[in-house]
């Protein structure tokens, strides 16, 4: 028996590392990694998106850490939220005392005395859970920005465990200036000492038995076997696992029912632009990540790579990335690389994060598939899609294959569970 694994990102490489069955990975790009890639230039290391290693699932976390062996270290989160010209500690509701007094009072009052009705969408859930103050000052503008989609048109089924909900006593303490910590399972995280998050990909790739790169899946047919073609070469497999975006998978198949095609077309996602900057200044910030809800700038988050690892920049310099969520054809998507770099540098300078004269390296990374958007009809559409692939016998695994907003740990856990099941079925 031979299994074809479509895609060569974290999920695919994890599946391969645990699979006791003959397989071949087919990767579209010249390198593996998907969203978990890093760029190293002129001594600077940039992740193509902010990635850290943490999880409530200790078994999965330990598995990832064991892959890195000695190339890892532990860090303490120091995330901040840029509001009213101030850097408020993350989670926002754990540092209300850092706000101007009137905003502090507004946030606390509406959190404690919240008249909002039971919610039916994500925006209503924010007001219902946190009250008008926290919603207006931070959560609504930030979520409008990071999702680049109206929160009132988003489902709320996914928020449990992903959007932290603090105890009331912690919010009261934070308003009074008494230190509290929220989202504690993410308070400490791990990160590779060298090589960025790509180090994990490199380890897994080195263990893989067979990877074919530059293989862009164009057509998939089911005869006695599965036949996968890139338009030049045909590969034959007894079973298929897809970790590639489900919309690309559907395009490669013939005779897909109209209902399934329409469901896939209705699934919503966002793209990502990451601006990578090298700065000729040491330790420009002690912050790990800065969330930026203000509309004065287009980026929604800044990650300071030096806080992940001192090896992410040459001595005396700093590395950071600024992330933009975009949709095809919108303002920032239309900007060329030169324009978006200029906007980023000027924005960081105006916010007092860098001196634009100190920038010595700049680069841009763009990825089409970044965030799954849980719009209101998501559950109906994804059920149709998953039922179809269950019926024809293609396994879906990973963020854009399952079309579920999975973090790294969830991708690894699901990949390992799939490999275990397939290994058992072989017996």
C-alpha cells in the first residue's frame, strides 16, 4: 500500500514522521513548510508570520520540543496592546489601569453591569461577554482589523478557548492596578534558539522518506488507484491524504457535485502580508508581540523576533515583522512591496516603535491562505464539503484542508492521530 500526501507543510511532515506505511509527499513549492517558514537574510531571521510553541496539550507540546532537541529555549510572553497611545498589557482586560481613567471606568463599569442580550454572532458575543467599554476600545476594532471581515457576519461557535474570558475579580483587580495574568497557558512559550520556526520543519523534513517538490497538483482521478498529475507527471497511490487548501483540491477533481462546489466557494478566508524589517539598533523593545487595533496603520500585529531568540538578528541590531490581513483587491493587497514597506516603516515610526532612519533591511512575504474566517454559514458549508470527501475517500488534515482555524499544536495533534489510525488500519 502507498499513500499520497498532498502538501508539504507542518501537518504533512508530521503525518509522514509517524506513518508506518509507504508514502510520498507532493509539495507545490520549492521548499516545504507552508505557513511555518522562516527567511534568513543578512544575519536577520524572520518568520513568515508570528509562530511560537505552546499548548495546553502537554503530549503534543513535548513531541514538538523533542523534535528540536537542544535547539530550543523557554520564553515569557510580554505581549502588549497599543491603545490610546499606550502599550497595555495583554490580555487587555488584565491591565485596565494602564488606560486613561475615563476609559478604565467605562471598561470596568460595562463589564460588571452588562445589559447585552444573548448573542447570535461574533460581534454580539464580544459585547455580551466583555461589555461595551472593552468592546469599543479594543476588541471590536482589533477583530475588524485582524479578520478583515465584519464580526457581525461571523459565527461565534469557535470562540470558546480561543478568546480568553477572565474572571470578574481579575478585571476588577486590573482596574485597580493589581497585577493579574490572563491566558496563562500561553504565558510561557518555547522557540528555537537558531533558525526560526523553520527549524522544526527542517527536522521533520530530514526524517521524511520521500518528498517530491515543485509538484503542483493539477488533476486527481480515481480509477483502480488514485492518479495525481501536475500536467507532466502522473503518480499512483492506493490512498490520498490532502493537507492542501480544500478549494485547490476541489479544482483538481472532476465531476464534483454542484452543491459541493458552491459550498467550497462560500467558504471565506483571508490572506497575509508580512513586512520584515532589520533595524540598526539593539533591543528596540522588550515586547514579544504588539497588537495594533488603531486604524492609523494597516498592520494588526508586530512581532519582535529578538524576544523570541537573540539569534534572530546580528549583534547590536533588531528584527521585527509587521502583519497585515488582506482580502484580494483591497487597499493593502493592491499596494506593491515598495509601497507597503514605506507604509509600515512610517507607521512604526509614528507609533514610536522604531526610528525609520535605523532600518537597514526590508523584505515582504505574501501568502494567499492565512486565516479561516468563520462566517455565519460556515458550519452548513463545511459539513457538505467534509461529507463529500468522506464519501470519495480522501482524508483531509490541516488548517486549510479541514478548513478550520487550527494552531500549530492542533495541526500536529490531528496529524499524529491520523497516522496512528492509518497504522492501526493497516494491521
